C-alpha cells in the first residue's frame, strides 16, 4: 500500500464526515424552522413531538460522522508517522 493512498483515503474519509455533519445539521435546522408556526394551537406544546424521530436520526448520523472523522484523523496520523519513519531509515 502506498503512503499517498493512505493519505488520500484519510482525507477523503474526513471530507465525507464533514459533509455528513453539514447535511445532518442542515436537515435539523430545516425541521425545526419549518414547524415553528404550528405551536399556536392548544396542542402546541406537543407539536414538536413528531419531529423528534427525524432529529434523533440526524443526531445519530452526526455521531457516526464524528467517529468517521476520528478514524480518518488516525489514518492520516499513521500515514504521517510512516513517512517520518521511512525518512529516518533512509537518511
């Protein structure tokens, strides 16, 4: 395995995690803003209860993206360490 491919894999995975977090946070923001006008009814206190399912799903997706970002950072760090070891050995 080439070290460049390890770097590329780590960076691509980090970008995907960042994109997932952005998309999930956008969906959460859209859910909460699109349902704000429904709280004027007497049932308004419970008007947001049906939104909790999608919000929970998006929070889980964000947590998964966090783990993906952490593992991508470890891949990048390991590839960097390998480059440092190769330079130390060859010098």
